[in-house]
């Protein structure tokens, strides 16, 4: 493991998680992206479409394509935002709420399986390291420091 870089481990782990979720989702003719979008929509109040991209870490074009497919499948509906006439709120349909519950169940199963095989201390350190990496990236502490230049 000493020859692997941090970004390599992050990427290959995330790819494995993505593959696992997509394999599970494909059993129901859907994708991980759809499941993630369902979980990102407030089931009661709806969610502004403009808030979903940043919340999910998705580019606008990918999100737009995902939402269009979800709407075509009857999972969501778009409604004008009463507080902002230019904006759109995304609401789950009854079918979307059903599929959201299924997606949530799959995420909880994954989390419980990890918790059974990883100690609380290891998991705490994992979260600490992930938060540190995210903060360093958000604060541009990786490539903007002269002492870190190659």
C-alpha cells in the first residue's frame, strides 16, 4: 500500500462504491446518479434546482440530463418557485418518494456494513482525514502555496 498515492486510493475506492451502487440500481432500471438526486431532494418542501448541483457535486449539464431523465420516468416534477419567479423547485412524485426510500435503504445498508467492519476510532479518523482534505481543497491550500510547488 505504500506505493499508492492518496488520490489513487480515494479515486479507486469511490469508483468501487459507484460500481456497487450502479449494479444495485441497475436491478431496478436506474442509476446511482438518480438515487443520489432522489436523496438530495427535500421530500416535503422540494429543492431549488440551482441548489442541487453544488449539493451533489455535479456539473449543471450532468444534473440537467439526470433531472430530465427523472422527470421522464415520473420520479420528479418541476414547479415554479413561489419565492423566486425565475427559479424552479424540484418535487418528488409519489413514485419518486417510493424510489427515494429504496435508495435511502441501500445507503443505510452500505453504512451499516462498513460500521460492522471498521472500528469507531478508524471511522472517526476517516471522517477527520476526509474533512481535512476537503478543507484544504476548498481553501486552495494545495497548489497555491509556494512551498508546495514542485
